[in-house]
C-alpha cells in the first residue's frame, strides 16, 4: 500500500507542479508528464501485482473527521479498475502534452494538467477506499475535476451549458450516495465498507430501496439509459484527452460503485439482475441508435459510451442473476464479461477520443460532414482510429469481441440459463453490434475515406508522435487483447469470483470449459489476419508485371463529379434513421429547391436527446414557472411578511401549546 | 478435435471448389424458369479465372482501405466456412462458435463497406449504407435463430445446433428457424427480394454497387468470397433440415441438399420482384419475429 | 478577566469610534479591536474557565462555540472592512464602525451570559446595531431593507421577550421563586411547569427563529442581506444568526432539563424542512446573487434546527455545521462583495466572466459555492453527511431523503448562479482602480476557504472535544 | 383594588378595539397614549401589597414614555411629514373589529391552557396581554402607512409589558430597563427611519417600500 500512496503523491505532485513553472511551458509540461508517468507506472505495477495473485496488506489509519478513517485496500476488484485508470491516464496524459502544445492560446495548459492529474489520483483513491467518507471525498474530487475539465473552454455558451448539466447530474448522484451511505452506515454504526456489508438488511423493501439508491447514484455517473443525458453534452466539449479520460475511465467509476455495492450484499434478489438486463439492453440499443443520428464526432462517441455501458450492464445483470440463483459459473461469466468490457471499452474509447482530438485540431471542428479523405492525409491517426472503430463494433480479432462473446455466452449457454429473458437481450446485443458497425462505417467513412469535402480537410496532416505514440499503444493493446485474450479473461474471472464471494477454485472445470474457446477465438482472429495477408500477397504476385493503372473513381456515367457529391454521413445513416423514426424523432428543416433555376436549397437534420431535450428541459421550464408563481409569496409588502409571522405563531400555539 | 484428415480434406475442398457451382445452379434455374438456355453451369469459374489474369485500375481517391476490403472479406468468408459444418463436424468447432461465425461475417461486411466508401463515389456510399442498414435487422434475426437452436440443443456450437436431429423434439421451431435463416440468407447474400444481383441500375443496387470500382483480382476475390458465403449459408440450411451422416452418403445427401437450396433461391428470384428498399426492414422483421417465436418454443 | 475583556474592548473601541475625528484612520479601529478580541477568545478556547454556578458571566461549551465563530468571522470581516471603507471614503463611516464594534461586544455578551434576561437585552442590542450596517449604502433600497428588518426584528425580539417571561413563570411556585438564570432553571428541571415551558419554547422559537431567518419567518433576510455591504452580510449571517441560534439552544436546554424534548423535536424538524423547501423554491433561478446567499442562509439555519430536532449525533452535526456555515458565509459574502464592486451590479443578467475580471475572488466564490452546498472535501460535507446519517439512524428515512432532494434543488440554484457569475465572457468595459481586487480584499476570504477545506479534511481533536462537550449540554452524543 | 385592576385591564382591551376601529391618525396616537397611561398605573393595583419605590419609578417612567413622549414624537412626525390624516387600512374597520373579537377569543383559549402562576389574582391578565399583543401584530399587518405600523408595534409592546407585570415582583431591575430601552430605542430609531423614508420618498406610504421582492 506504500506504493499506492507513493503513486498518489506523485500524481498530486504532477497536478501542482505545473502552476509554479507555468512561465516556462516546456519545463512545466515535461516535469508534469514525468511525474504523471511515474505515478501511473508505480500504481499500475501495484495493480498488476495484485491481479497476478499478490496480496497487499490494507492500510488503516485514523482520520480525525467524524465517521471517517483512512482505510485503503487493494482487492482484485479495486486492482482491476486501477488498470484502466492508470493506463488511460498515462496514454491520454502523454497525448495531452502534444495536444496542449497545439492548442496553446485556446487552452490554459496548467489548468488542464492540474485537473487531469488530480482526476487520476482521486479516482485511484475512490477505487481503493474502504470507508464511505473517504470514498465520497475521492468521488467528489473526481467529479469536480471532471467538471473543470469539461469547462476548460468556458467562454463558449455550449460549454457552459454542458458543464452545468454535468455538474447537476454528478451532484444528484452524490446526493443519492449520501443517503445510501448514511442509511447503510447508520445501520452499521460505522462507515467501514466491511461493517456496512455485515449490517445490510435482508431481502425486502429496505434492501431494494438501497439498491434503487445505488442504481440511481452510480447509474447517473455511469450513464445508464434514462440517466445518460448529461453524457453527450459534457464529453464532447472537454479537451480531447480529457474526454478520453471521462469517457474511458470516469464513467466506469459508476460501474465500480455498483459492483462494490453488489459485492456487499449477501443476498441478491433476482429482480435486480433483470432490471440490469433491461437497462443494459435499452442503453445499448438506444445509445447506438442515437449515436447513429449524430454529426458531431465526439458527441457520437459519447453516445457510443452509453451503448458500451449498456453492454457492461448486461454482463452485470447476468452476474446478479447468477448470484440470486446460486449459479457460480454465471456469476463468473457475467461479472468477468462486465469487467473485461470495462477494460476494453476504456482502451478503444480513449483511442477513439484521442483520434477525434487529432481530427478536431486538424479540421478546426468536430463536425464530420465537412471532412473526408483523411486516411490519405493523416494516415497514422486514421489507421489507429480504424482499429478503435473495429474494436468498438465488437469485431474479431479485436478486444471488443472477446467481452461481447462472454456476454453472449452468459446469455445463451444452457448451463447458465436461469432466466428466459436473457435470450432476447442477446438479440438486442446483436442489433447493437450491427448498428455500431453501421455507425462507425458512417463516421469513419465520412471522416477518413473518399475525397475531402472542405478546405480544412485538404490541408490536414498527422500530429507529432507525442500524440500518435499513445494512440499506437492503445491500438496495440486492443489488438493484443483480441489475439491473446486468456490472461485478461482469467484476471477478470478471478476478480469476478472474489466479487461473488466464491473461492477461486469453485466451479473451475465448467469455467475452464467456458473460457477455453477464447484461446481459439484469438487464434482464429490471428488466422484471419494471416489469411488476409496471404491473399494480399497473392494479389501482389498476380499483379506483378501487369498494368496497374490509376484513374478517377467510376462516376456511373456522370462526367463531372465533385467531392461534394460524395455520400454524406447523414445520407448514409438515413435508411436506419427512417426505420427507427419513431424512436429517434429526428427534427428536419428542409428548404427544397424551387423554380427552374433554383438558387439555394438546404437540408438540416438533428436529433434532440429524448431525455434532456424532450423531457427534462420542458419539465424544468414548467417547474420554473410554477416556482415563479410560488415566489410571489415574497412580493415586497411588509404587511404580508408580518402576517406570515402572525399566522405561523398562532398555528404553532394551537398545535403545540 | 476428433477430425480425421480425410474429413478435413473433404471439407476444405468442398468449401474451396464448390461455391461457384452453386451460383451456376441458381443461374440455370432462373434461366429454366425464364425459358432460356442460360449461361453454362461453370460460368463463374471462367469469370474468376479471367479476372485473376487481368491487371487493375485503382481510383486515385483510394487508399489501403480499398485494397484491404476484398482480401479481408474473402478471408472472413473462408474462416466462416471453417466454422460451419458441411458434412460431419466442422474443422473449427468450439462452444460459442455460432457467435463468432456471426461476427466474422460482420467483419467482412465492415471492411467491404469501408472499402466502398473509400472510393468516394456517391453510389458506392449508397450501397454501403443500405448494406449496413439491412444487416442491423439481419443480425438480431440470426442471433435469435442461434438462441433458439441453443435453447433446443443446449449447445452453443454450430456443429451441434445444425445436426438435423431436432425434428422430433423441436419440429415447429425448426420450421420457424429455417424460415428465418432463409430470409436472412437472402438478405446477407444480396438476393431477390432484398437485392437484385442482375440489375443494371446503380440506384437500386446494394451489394453490386459497393464493388463498382473493384476490378481484376480484387473483383475475383469479392465474387469468390460472395459465393463462399452463399455456400456456407446454404449448407447451414441443409444441415438444419437433414440428418447428418459422415462418409460419401453424407456428402451425396449434402450435395443434393445444397443444390435444392440453390434451386429454391432461383425459384424465389424468378417468381418475385425486388422489394422496395423501405420494405426490406419489414421483410427482415418477419425473420426476427419468426426466430423470436422459435426462441419461445425452445424455452418451453 | 478575559470575559470582561471580550465585552469591554469592543465596546470601548466602539465609543472611541464615535469620538474619533479622522474618517480616514477610523476604520483601523476595526481590526485592532477584533484582533484583541480574537486573542482573548483564543485564550478562552485554549483554557476554558471553569463554569461558576450562578454567575452572570460564565462561559460554557455552547457559548464558547458561538464566541469562537463570531470572533473569527468578525476578525476577518473587520480586516476586510479596512479595505472596504477605504473604497467608500465618500460616505461617513462613523456609525458603521461604531455599530460593527458594538455588535461584536453585544454578541460577546450573548455568548458569555448565563442570565436569560441579560442575554435578551444583548440580543436586542445586536439587532439594533445591525440596522445602520444594512443602511450603509443610503439608497432607497437599503432604506426599505432597513425598515423591514427593524419592524420584523422588533417583533421577533418582542416575542422572544415574551418567551423569556414564560420561562420565568415556568419556575413560579417553587420555593426558590422566579428564575431567569440558566443554572437555576436547569436545576429546577422537571419541577418546571410544563405548559409554561412549552409556551416559552414556542415564543422563543418564533422570536429568535425570526432573527435566525427560519422559514416562514425569514422574509426580511433576502432584503437585508441583499442590500447590506458584503462584509455586513457576512457579519449578519455568522454573528447575528449565531446569537439567535444560541438563544434557541438555551431554550432547548431548559426543555431538555424539563423533560420536554419530544415536544420540541417535531417542531424543529418541521421548521427545518420548511426552511429547506423555501430556500430551494427561492434559490432556483434567483437573479440576484446576494439575495441568493440570503436564501442559502435560510437553508443552513434550517439544517441547524433540523439537526437539533433529530437529536443524538444530529446535535453534534448541527454544531459542527454552525462552525462551517459561519466560515462559508464569510467566504461567500466577502467574495460576492468583491464581485459586486467589480461590476457595479449584482444581477446574474449582467455579471459574467468574473474568473477573468476578478480571478481570485471569482475562484474563491466558486469554491465557496461548492463548499456551501456540501460538496466534499469541504467542512460542510462532513456536517451535512453526519446530519443525514443521524437522520437515518434515528429512523427518519423520509427526512433524510427529502433533505437530500431539497439539497439537490438548492445546489441547482447555487451552482447555476455561481457558474453564471464566474464563467463566460466578461464585459468589455475595463476595470477601474477602486473596482479591482486587492490583497486585502482577497486574503480574508482565502483564509476562510482554507479553513473550510481544512475542516473537511481534518478536525482537530480539541475542536471535537469542544463540540462534543457542547453537544453533551444539549443531550447530543459524539459520533 | 382587584376590581380596579380588572377594570383597567378591560379598558386596555377596549382601547385596543378602539385602535382597530379608528380612522384618524392622530386619534390613534391619542388612544395609544391613553393605553400607555392605563398600563402605567396598573402595577399599583395589581401588586397591592407593596408600593415600593421601584413600582413608583416604573409607573412614572411608563407614564412619561408611553403616555407622553412617544405620542408626542409620533404627533410631531405626523405634522412634520404632512401626511394625510387617514389610517388607510388594508382590512376595513368593521372586519378589523371582528378579527379583534376572534383574537380575544383565541387569547382566552390559549390563556386557559396555561396554569395561573401563584401570587396573581387576576385571571384576566394572561389572556388580555396576549390579546393586546396580537392586536398590535394585527395592526402592523393590516395598516398601510409606516407610522400606523409603528403604532401597531407599540401596542404589541404594550401587550408584552402587560405580561411582564406578571413577573414584575421577582425579576431584577434589568428587565424593566430592557423594556424601557426597547421602547425608547425602537421609537427613536423607527422615528429616524421614518424621517429618512419621508425625505427619500416624499411619503411614508409603504406602497413605496415594495421594491425588494422576487
């Protein structure tokens, strides 16, 4: 645990060192990055040690705050979540130096560095905390850092709006957690997680109420479907490496919290698993559908985070079902699928956000419609992003498939069948996968393939290797997990077993039976790459010595095509948008060309968020009107104020005397 | 894997050699329905041979993505063929390979669509758009069908699910699953009524328009890959319906079955018109519903 | 010795201010007297004198708490006041300085007296002393605010007097005769007449509650806080409300001794929730950030009585919250004053981009806004969380839930306003010299912010002990 | 003696009613003065066993303050700021009187819930003090002008003073000092504020004082 403290101290130092040396940007950046890297590597080494089966003695120190104590411990669950925290922080932090360098003048580098490093440290503390007060402190520092990162460019109105929505959601979340821990802690008489777990009520309305609180509090953070609405607002406006962190890691803290809560419960009612399955199915399908309707690259990625959180929720739902039916294999499968997807999503989503940042800077905007042809102009960025895109669609041989395969296995396999609804969740998952493929061919195609549609895209170029290096690393990790999944799956499975309070050996043969195919999945994936390479060589051999010409794209007889006539992202998504019109409620503004020589015509489509734009904002506007009416109480006349006093006095006298 | 070398060789050679023949059968059937003589049965072999011998012209817009599409989609098709049982056990078989099968095909689709977009033509973009849109409906139908079979057989391996041994216990389910899979197969392999492989109007094409810019060996890879996929799908249908018997009899039965599927496709294509594009999702929703009912039956 | 000192030093300084000829150097009396006051208070905190039974001036743990908070906050305000009055040299500051010091003296009396009658007189003195502070701007609006404050404050103080009479009557019929000395009343305990004790508590609750600003008796508060200068607002919200809270606590002590706590509890919880509700209602989309702070004060007064009503560790939480709230309000009012001055406006429609115009003040304002809404890691988080825990522990789940919900709504109002002030594009008009922030005007709120942060991360054992002792006087327990 | 004290108490209530029903400003002030005199002589008859110097001083002080000084200041204010002589009630005179009746009833109910402290012979004292107090409060609530609100406040103070007589005997000097100081300071400061108000707004009508609102 000393190492953990050292790592946290290094990260905090990385946060603070940037301010005094701000006058010399290179030194500040280098120093901060070195400290960040040292902190992350130390922490990651510790986490890996625990995941490899090492034991770390918990750290306990008195903390002179009521109910508080400095209880830190590293069990496999904590360690598993530390891995993405440190990995993504290191990659995104390195990338961030290059990013901030290019954004000088628009972003305050010290400000961003400070909150970025502090965010990393606070998340690590929250994950390792075993005392509710300490947990809440770490949690809120994390939320506030994330908020300030979102608001890094607060001159823009949309950034302020996003920041406000975000801070409201995160504060509502923490209020739910206040009540949750207050109730649990008052039952236990202590705020230690261990004592709380021992004092939890048995199955009944009380336990379900606590679960509802946890689901709301942690779900708001994670972005489960009805609570997702802040996410597509907040993630796009942050600096891209911060978005990578927010989307890749901070969301997962909600998952961590929920898993921690479930691990405390000695009995899990079956309804919880079904609720999680329902949330997972709806989040994944709706998340990807709304992603499909977006034109803003980072907003699109944010909706995809909702989709992936949905997949994680499916895994957690399976694990919960396993717990309530006493099916050890399902517990392991479900939770390890969820955990592995946490890791996977953090890798490919941060990769995609880093790529999006590079595109954003190259194009001067996040809209995908004006871009095109970037694979030619930004070859490295686009190649790495392609890996991320394929991975997020859950395609083999990348890592996304491994965790999705585990979810499918848990949903479909007979030996773990405890609920008939699970099968239909599989259909939702399948649809999600296909829609994600549609969405990413759209986004990736519009951005990087074909011809540039605007001058900015013409001039775009790859960033330096400070930014490309981390992307390369993340891409390699995505491919690596996809090809060699076993060690990662085994680590996740061990965590899942501790989560389900099973001894590590329980259910081992059947588990081995379920996990063995993954080796094969990895090798077949490698085989696919090999085969494709073989065919590529074949083609090269065949074409060797023959005429290989270069010409224009076949225009189907039209002789003067321009890049503007390429298929746009919106038209690409249009068949699906029309098919799901009832859900998406796309708003279009269409000024058709008129007359014989039409001069101007325009078409615009955007998709408001169903929860934020269609429900919450109108509702809050109405509530505000009602409040304004109620506020006439305070209308300025002293006589009425005195009347309140008088009436209240009489009321209390009659009531109490 | 208890797979004999002969069985493996038989599987591989069937997978590698037979696919173009199936397309020939379909073409002959359609010609017969139309009262024409039609192209020779081995026409696609000639075409492939000719294409492989040609040079290539690449659009100046394109990048490595464009070149990756044909080779990777062919690789995925062949690997899917290794996962799917033809006669006897598949060379690659493990619990959960059904899901892998579906996602391999998805990978092929993903790279094909990306390659199409790389050309930068609005027609190819349109084709890719339709392809991925329809796949979004085909995929859940496929997974539900798999789920139904998994529910009925208790296994998540294609070999066990498609063993033709379920008629007694799960007859109605087999019919529903078979129907769903047939519809999905038509969609996935760009057949009428979803797509018309013989059309000459780019605006109405799906798959054909995606590969407009490919030529020479690339086009050969694509055409061959498509035929491999069709064979694999047909084989799955056959294995769903017919009991499995190893050895030459099994191969004979399998060959006859695949030929019947080819004729069936040809018959459908001759008797139906291509559906309007907006109706294709409805068509696939039928498949989803059929598969969902099968799941319910399997759970009883 | 110190007891007399903390009363007489500010009083003497106040008289000196009235006589002081030079307006420029007069404000220096403020930090001087407050400094001496703080030193004496620190001596008292370090070594609390033994309570002398029956003495009129004697310090118990509760009084010590009030004394410490009011001394610290007024020290901060008075240091700040030097810079503030320098910026308003066009206005006569004689009464302002004198009244500020007089209020400090009177609040010290409230803290150290054991006699409820004397306490009431001192309370009256604080009420009257605050009026010139509110009226310092000499505008229509400040006049109106002062008028409302005086009439309502007068009514409140009158009701409190009635409550004090009731207490005296409650002890009638005993051989010792009438008693208004706290020690006597506590000694009488269960022999007190129950109806009179109940009546006394009701009148004192309404009377002092009006001065505290509990809903529905709070109506003067937004007006007075909104129009008073920032430093006066800080002093009002920390000292004046603290004094009245202490008055309420004394009545609570008597009720406790008389065994009438159960009767009190529902009433307190009811008023606490009502105050939270009112604050939530009025803070949402509030356009004036100083009025917003006033409603925030209503909210926190509500939390104090709520904790008192819950009992047990809730009382401890309320006392800790009292300390935190004093610091937080000092921080917010002083920075709000800086921002108000920098823009010449205090409506959210016109004040944007303060982070760029007055960076330090705006940062501190933001910190204060997060701190006052109970975000970790600031002190108010600890006390609010403790409050929720004790509510849940007392089986009042519904109370805990509704408190959390209302805190959420209040957060929307507070964060929305603070962010709207701090972020965005500042106005193009450049800042003139006297509008800007100086070391003096930012140092004090910064110190408050640091103290708040420190209280969230580390509560010194001696403070825990003092708080525990104070809570024990009210029948509360240490967590 | 008891009978006289009872009469005085009843007179206090009736003066309260008269205030509620009075439409003229200076009439109100005169009624207030009369009530002040009533209260100032009450201690002699209430605590008949002793005519200490303390009681005499208190009575003299009260008579001076409540009967003479305060009304003079108020009348001066009325003349000085040249306000219209009408009271301008928010609630009409007849309803005001009816509410007054309700208030008296309420006070009786509340008074019955409180046991009579020993050594007091008049059961009327508690209800009448409560009633006077509430009438004062009601006056502040129901009248528009700042000056009438001050009058209401003074009536409220009278009610409290009446209650203070219950504990007069044993409570130390300080308490009376408090009361007197209170009245004095309140009038003094309120007078100053009214001066300010009239100078600032050319009127002491509280309609002008409604800028601060939501």
